[in-house]
């Protein structure tokens, strides 16, 4: 049976070249970077080399990169660290409804601490309107955080425009670029964000390594106190092999970015075209302004979990934006925020492609997917669909 | 404690929100960048620095000029000793 991995927003396989770079630090070069003798200084040197590689991926200074354990930690650090650092200037922060839970739940935590949080609406493509951002700003606003690209629907947000608005109002701007960094070009100088989160395993690096870009001169309250690692801003003995892996993965992502984008975009377009032959299937997210390897849909009359199980039985591994209905009976908040009716949102399916996917993988999916849908619809208890009309009668998903 | 105002530093380092021992590590690091007789300004909200920085100056022979209280944090001023 063929095995096709189409869940690259969940995680990527580790590039063997990355593993090769990491191996010495998992074996012989085990020193603690804080130790002053040779094994320590070797580890320290490896971390600083990785810092340079990650900085180069987004065109920042190495000193502006703080290594973390994950993208989620970087997001928590950014939101809580900046909100707390600036609480004497104001206690209002702005995030969008498109954010990852590491942002949404950090914002909710801050709400409990007495901060006011605005959760911005999005349009039918999941886009944040910069004008709405502008209108949401109050005298108390100290921080805006908007996701760079959604892992669930692939939409790329107008980050440069929002960052301009934030700059004008002297508000700190963070972007969660976990799904974007290493997959599409990011030049922090053009993007203009003050903080940016990344995760290594989203670009063929190891799990357990993330980074937060913090613009030079910005004060941030640490999330983890302890030693002097990361210049006193993130304590804990460094995960040296993972950091080295993140650096190598960043270097490779930068070198191979254009070829990778071209490869996954071509495959994705074939996938979208092929899958669209199924009746009552709708592309979610922005039709053009989306991650190059990202194809997400809502399928009427079917639950996402059921699709995932049947596809997995055929060796096809994908994701659903919806939480398992048997567990939570809850549709994806992102899809609901876009105005997709909750019933239709249950039928979410997300295919995300990577550099190792081939044309054969896509052909296999296009051949098998309609059969899975047919079988599930035969046993679906829902005679009629949930409808695809928004409140104003406007079609909110695209065929 | 000696309070000062309007001291003009040659180098400034901002370590607000950074805890012990960053105030001493940064102090040493930045002092190396200064020429003899030049002044370092350290911004910190770490209360332990109120004892540690004057103590470090005593021990090393650098001149502790004083602090300025900025409300949320302190500014420490240190003049690098002139070597003969």
C-alpha cells in the first residue's frame, strides 16, 4: 500500500542532512554551553552558529534570536512577556480569531489577570482587515498579535500593512510565523514585526526547538527564570542538538526555498483541481494568497474525523481542522470565525504538502479520495447538507 | 545610597526584566568595552543590584557614581578606573 504524508502543518520529517548535523551533539559533543572548558565552549559555538543561521532565514541580527522549546513557547513568551513589560502603559491587547491556541489561550490568561483583549473578526477567506485593526486600537493598546499564515486554512495575512499601523501608533507587533517561517520568504526588515515566532519542525528540523525574534532594544519579561542562558531572557540548559538542527534546517530552507515552493505549489494546484471533482466540496481559506503547499476543504454531509480514518486506512495521512466531534462536538473556531456554518465546518479536511511528496502521491489521493467520500455519504445520517450560505445569503466558501 | 541626575554615559545597557546574575555579567562585559574614565549606564529593575553594583565597584576599584530612580527601574552609573 502506498503511504502518502499530507500533514506537513502537523510536523515535517527530519531532513537527513539536519540529523547528520545534530548527531555529534547527541553523542560525543555533550558539553553544557555554560561550561568554560572545551566541550562547553564547543557547544556554545554550535549554538551561536545556529543563531546566525536562524537569523539569516529572516534577515535579522543573530542577537535578536532567542531559542525556545517550541513555537507554542515562543508565542506564550511574546504575548505574556510584552503585555507584562508594558502594563504600566496600558492593558489592552489585540489578537485575531485566526490565532493558534498558544496565542488565544495566552490572551485568555492575560484577560484573567485584568488585561482587556480584542479578538478581531476575519472575512470569508480568513483575512484580517487592517482597517478593523486600526479601529480596534485604544489609548490602552500595547500589543497586537496576528498570525502570519494559518496552518488550518493556509491564508497569509496582510502582516506588512498591520505592522505599519502598529508602528504608527507605537504599539508592539508580534506575528506567529510558525507555519510560514522556512516555507515562504520572510524578511523581518520588510515585514516590520517587532517579534516573530518560529518552530524548527515546520521546516524539516527537529521537534523541541523554536525561536522568538525580538527586535533589538525591546524589553520582554522572561517566561522561564533561572540561569543566564539566552542572555538572561530564557533560562534552562539549552537543547544543543535540537538548536543545531534548527540552525541547519533554517540554512537548508533558505537555500532551497524557491525550489521547494515551486514543487509544492505545482502539486497543490493539481490536488485542488483533482479533488474539486467531488460534489459539494469547498476550498477554505484564500484562493490565491495562501501557503504554497496548503489545500484545505470543507466537504458537505461528512465529518472530518471519519474522512481521516478512512484515508488513513488507505495510507493517506491528512488533518481536519475540526476537533473530533465525539470528543468535543465542536467545530473549528477558525472556520466558524470565517462564517462557515458549524455543520459544514465539521467536514473539514486539510492536505499540506512537503518537499518529499511526489506527483504519484497526488494521483493516488485524487483516485482514492472520491471513493472515501462516496462511501461515507452512503452511510451519512444527514440527508441534506448544512447549507453554504452566510447570514447575508452570500456564499462564504468557494467551490 | 548616592543619587545622581543628568549623568552623561558613554555606553548604556538595558537589562530591565533580567534577573541575577545578569546585572553583574553585563556590568563586566560592558566595562571591557569602555575606555578608562568613561561612564557606563545600566538600567535594571533588579533590587539586588542596589547592593551588588556598588559592592562590585569597591572590589574592582571602579568608581560608583550613583543611581537615578526612574520609577520602574534604576539607572546605575559607573566610571571606569584609570589605569596608571
